[in-house]
């Protein structure tokens, strides 16, 4: 599990760190952590429905922010719980972009042990940086 939840960061929000050897792996880990805030067991989310997304931003941290917001959008607009299958990040020219294949299924309270509802990603203390373990993100979710 390339992420961990952090206690004592915020009372009404959920904070996590996610990491990966590559930027793409860090994006996937951040997506998994975001979904894991809402659903206790990620393995209960069947990979039945597919969506492709593409987001753009002028900076890498804002690119991750926009990517996570897309996952929350699909949960709210279509009641879909989605996991990142493949993520490709292009930092070669502006604006930066990320494309992803997402898979999942409709939210089903009878099958999914639902925890809390994530309303949004916050910019408070939001950070993406390269480190000794590769790439790391610090994210606070508004619940």
C-alpha cells in the first residue's frame, strides 16, 4: 500500500501521503487513497465500468489535484467508484497533462462498506515533490 493516512492534521478532513517510484505510480497511489477514504475494502469495487479522463494544469501539483477531483466528480455525478488502471503523465510541454483509464462500478451501499463521503480535494498544504522514495504527495480531502 503506497499511501498512509495521517492523524492529527485536521479535525474535519482526512489527510494522506502517497508515493511511488514514478509520477504515474504516485498518481495511482493517490487515487487509491482517495477511494479508500470512501470505501473500506477496495477489492469490493468490481472493475465493470470504464472511463477515460484527461486533465491539464500548469504545474504538477495542480495536475494531481485536477486528477483527484475527476474521481470525485464521477462519484458525485454518476455515482461511480473508480480506480486508476493506467495513468500517463506528460510533463514535456505546457500545459502538463495526465491521461488515465479508470475502472470501477456503481456505488452500492449493500456491497461496499462505505466510510465517509469525500466532497473535494483541498489546496490546504497540498504538495507534490520528488524525494528519496521517488515522488510523494501530501493531500487533504474535505469530507
